[in-house]
């Protein structure tokens, strides 16, 4: 029973979206229009990208990269900055959650021997902020970007230019936060003796080519069915276990929201009310709704009520800051840290309560700064 309760708690968005989708089906009875609700292109692209990244992770690609870089850094602050920058840039191509799943355990393993739990806590928080902000620059950086990019049929260059000012300021803020919150020049002994494992170069080349193939699909050069079939067949031959690491809960959540959004769009009273709200203040609406239901569901829900896709891209990406559930990727770091803190005997530094408070304060400050940038850009543009 505890396992079931824990599973539901850890996948609350999945179950809530499923419940809401079922309720909507009683209001709008299933008919032929349901077949047009689900965007199979988005689901196929998301599945393929997760599958490829899973396979690359399984052969140790990111572990080797992390170890090589860490072997060249000596100080606590240097390691903290390196891990944060890696989270920032890796998330642009590997998504924010994959970057954190890969890097956070390494950060804990390397920095825990210093015995500075408070500095470790700040490092993990900065890494989380970095992953959430770095991912906003590209359509494949996080699930809501891919959805909005496809839904509004955006151009890659337009998307990049839209988010570039926010990404540049975010990079500056991540570096500044590291220097402010993570002090000291302590050196870690034997940091140059980390074991660098060997990886299959042949498989890595194939995975990179598959990744490029799917990027070509994202920008509209290839049909998604072609890339989907090629990816699935090759992955089935090269690494069948990689299929087990795909986040199927996320895919099912997308399906539930497709159904919910499709049905809501056929309920005139709800459509009228939400359309007026979102069309008037799309960015604030996206930021606020992300704080409550997370930015991926917020992007999917609000897209049914406005044609201003650029505003939703900005709003849901900035909205990933704030509460711990604003971006579901943030929960990944929280769970890793909670597990680490549980096994530590400390005077309170870095424990759950301190982590959540520090996380919230840092995220709210970052959100305020970036929202201020949005206001300035909007003011100069208008």
C-alpha cells in the first residue's frame, strides 16, 4: 500500500491529469472529434529524443564527459561552477530533467567529502536553476518548448532569438549566484584520479546520427514517421533496455492533457472565460499557472485559449522558476538531496526544510529579475 501511495505522490500530475481527462469525457461524450485531439508528431518526437538520450546515458557518455571535466578542476567553487554550467548547456539538448538526473549524483559524490553540506545544498539549487533556464533556449530543451514549437509551427531561428536575451541574462545570473553563495577555495585531493570508463564509439556515433535525424524532423526537414521508424528499429537492435528508461509517465500525461484540452475547447463557457484572461495577460497567466500545475501542463492548457505562442514560450519558461513544482525537473534534485540529507548527521545545514526555503527564495529572486527583463523588452518593443 505504501508503494502505491508513494507512486501516486511522485506522479501526482499524471494522476490529476488522468482524473480531469476522465471527468471531461463525461461532459463531452466521446465521438469522432476525439481522434483529432492527440498530436502524434509531438509524442513521437518526444519519445525518440528520450530514447536516444537514454541509450547515450547507458553507455556512459555523460559520465565520461563529467569525469573528464572534473579531473581538471580542483577547488570547491570551481567544481560547483563547472557542474552548474554543464547543467545549463547540457539541458539545451538533453532536456532539463535528463541533465539533472545525470549531473546531480556526480555533484553529491564529488562534493560530499568536503563536509560542507550548506555549500552542497546551494550548488544543487543553482544546478537546478541552471538546468531549467538553460533548457529554455531550444525547442528540445524541455517538453513544453517542444509542444509549443510544434503547436504554433514556429521557426527555429525565431524561437532562438525570442529566448536568447533571457538565456544570456540567465547565464550571467547562474555564474553570479555561484560566486555569491559558494565561497571558499578548498581543494579536493586526488580529483585528477577519477576513473574514466571506456564507451562504445560505434554506438555513440549511431546515437548522435539518430539525434541529428530527429533534430531535422523537429525543424521540419523530415517526416516524423520516417525518423520514428528508423529510431525505433535501430534502438531495438542496439539497446533494447534503453526502452525501459523512457519516461512513459510523461507521454501518458501528454495524452491525458490532449484529451482534456480538446474537450475544454468544446465547452463554450470555459473557453470564453479563459480566452479573455489568457489573451489579455498571456505571460503573467503562464507564469502564475506554472506555479500551481507546473509549466508543461500550463503550456498545454493555455495554448487552447490564445494564438500568442511566443508569449506562452516566454511565460512557461520563466514560470519554471518559483515553486518546487513549477518545473517538475526541480523535484529530481530535491529527491536526490533529501536522500543525501537523510543519511547525514548535521546541525541542520542542508536538510529538507532549509533546502525548500533556500530553493524558494533563490527561485523567486531569479523569477523577479527575469520577469523584469521581460517587462523591459516588452516596453521597448511596444
